C-alpha cells in the first residue's frame, strides 16, 4: 500500500512494526521523525521568499515564524544591496553596530535579525529562507516531507519506534536506510541546481 497521507503513513508504520496496538504512540514517532528532518534536511522545495520592513532607529526585525535557515538576504533597493552575515561574536565586536545608516551586515539572535549599521530609514528586506513545513496531523493529511521524501519519514519514524519497543537491534537497520535516503536526496537536490549541459563562457566583442 502506498502511503501518500498521514493516515496511510501511520498504517504503513504499524505494518512494518507488525503491531496493531500502537495507535497512540505512532503519531509521536511521526512527529519525532519530522523534527529530525527539520534539523537534517535542506532542499530547494523548502525555500520560501518573504519580505519585511526595517524601522528607522531599530536594529532588529523579527524572524518569520516558520524560519529555519537563511539562504539569501538583501535590501530591495536600486541597486540591490546584499547583506553580509556575521556570526554573533564578530557582529557585536564590529564598531558599525553603533552607527546609523544603510545596513550592510546582519546576524541572528534568538528570534530576531540584528542589523548594522542601525537602519536610518524604512528598508524593504527580501529574504530567501528554508521554512519549517507544517506538522502532519488528522487535519493536515500531507506536507512537504510526505510529498518529497516519504521514505525518510517512514524510516525516521521506525527508528524512533524501536527504542520505545526495546527492539534495539532493528534501530541500526532503520537508521542506515534513513541516512542512505538522506544522502541520496541531498545529492539529487545538489544536481538539480545546475544544468545538465556544460557551462560555457561567451566572450563579448565591441
């Protein structure tokens, strides 16, 4: 049976475990697998574009609620100004954090962006980031993970189930299948970013 919905995924997990008494526990195994995928997976299907606006005199802007990791961040100006990321230590050692002007760098702290220099006006931020897919539930029958990597959801849930069932010898099997599927999906995603034909350089003439 194919598993293309939350209900059929739970049924498949029960079949693999050869158990019919885990209706309460299987949703927990699925949720733990989703948490693992949120940490492990970054594929183009998880990218989202969003905008936000700075406030003059305020160096902070809240992160999107579903934010996981940044891909690109720039000011939507003419010309476009790309903002450079700094780790927290370097950011707060930089003297430009005390200045006011057009932001040139940022860091992430808690649930906020921190910008330097401090914005002197309202600027539109355009960001491309990896977002957290909604969790599967009885009211949300499918999500990005189930649509793009159902095998990883299955193997991840089974790997979470075995310690609960005190069946540790099977844990290595499901973990190995999860790791293999994850590596394969990452490689496929990397390949999809580049054209299949060789890139060429064209010399312009005057």
